[in-house]
């Protein structure tokens, strides 16, 4: 029996995008044991997955790489797959014994050239395709690229109860809005989000839920301050990853920055409008849903940053500021007219 270890430590969005790999491995090696090595705080993404047997939550504060490798070697892996390609994962690939060791090609040079010199290559595959390409030597040539997350009955009940208590259960249209992002340059301005939400709930029967983590509380508070019809808006900042995914699942559409909720939405089948500013679809992290739309201005200065870390000192974040609320509304309405919405009910 094959024993397979897949490595991807972080972050939420990148981890979610590895789930097609687990599904492809399960389809190829039905009786194999498939383990995932991930940062402890992201372990829940794989809990309950039919494609994963074991989740190894790594805590760097409690375990060094050599100690971790010693523990991993007890599992007698036959295949180890590195889907992270950082120093830590390379060391694990080196020191963990296995008959076959595989790694994906990050394509970092092409992304850097796109960022620095705006050079666009014809072959700029999605990150999921890069992950899946690492499996070619195992005889896996093609696979379903859509990410997947398994939600428990408790997760689904949490979402339904939240919407009922918040008066959104009978809403004609439920819109999830995720305004957070790790770096400021990737965040659509709070004042514009507030105006957008007021425009959304001008549609009779429409309701909005703002979703984020604890780190997004300030951003969400600023947005709520600017909203006129606060009674039509719910907030969620203390949910788990899966609880947030379940709430997004119960909504007709998501509006989000270029951040992890994009991939959560795809994994639960909710269409979305994503706002891209300093980053670019060419980086390979765009949403994969059939009806998903990426809104971007494609200015000559974009993309300017691989991860959105760079401060905009010349144009005052025009790549996001210049996306009009009306443009977003038009895209939302377009998706809804295509039939996007609560297919899971």
C-alpha cells in the first residue's frame, strides 16, 4: 500500500488550492494512506475530507525541522510531495525517507518578471495546474482543478442559524462581502465598500453579511460606520475557517479582495466578484469558478507586488480606488442573472 505525504504549510488560500491534488491522488491510489503536513492553524481545512487520511499540524514554536523529520520517518512514506518549496519544505523533502520525492515548479521567475518589467508570458498556468503537474510522473495527467472543502453538519447549522437570527434567512438576495486582506494595498477602501453595500441593499429584499477574521475587525468596523442601512447588514469575525465557508455557501454571491475567501467560495460553489489591484491573474491565484469575475484596471504600473506588500507612493492606490462601486454592482447583477446563487439549498 502506498503511503503518501503532501506538504503545504500555508497560507489559507494556498492550502485550499492543494485540495485538487488530494482528490487526484485518492482517485489514482484508492487504497493509499494520504497524509497532509500543514501549519496547525490551517489543519481544519482537511478535517472530514474523503481524500485525506491524516492531518499533521505543524507548530514551528514546538517542533524544529529535524525533530519533525524524525517523527515523519516513522510513517514509512513511499511518496513525498512538496507543494510549498520553501527552505523548510525542501529540508523535509531531503531528510524524510521515501522511494519517490516530487515537487512542483513555482514559476517564480515569470511572476517576478511580470511584476518588475510587465513581461507577460503565454504560459502562465494557474497554481492548481502547477500543483497537479507535480503528479505527472505518477501517471496523473489531468484532474478536476476545482478546490474542495468538506463542511460538517455543525458548520452548516452554524451558518443557517446565524442567518436566521440575523433576519437573512428570507432575504431575496444574500451577498457576502469579505473586505479583508493581509496587506493594505490589496484592500478595497472601507468608504467605497460602505457605499457599495448601501447600493446593494437598495435592491428590496437584499441583505449583506460582512465576513472576516479577528484581524479584519477594524476594517469591518470602519465599513459599518459608513453604512446607512446598518439594520440590513450582519457581521462575522469570530467564525472558524469552515464556519465562514459555510456562511459563504449560504449566500448567492461573494464580493471580495484578492484573498483567501475567493478560494473558499469556489470550494463551496458560490460565485464571486474579486477585486484585483496590485496583483495580477498572471500570478496564478485567480478564482476558478465558472461564473467568477475578476475586476481590475490593468494600469501600466500593475502588477507592482507579488503579494500586495508594496506601498503605493506614486498613484495613491488608484488600481483599487478607481474601481467604481457601480462597476461591481453591474458584475454582481450579471452573475445573478446567469443563475448564480444558493444551488445547495
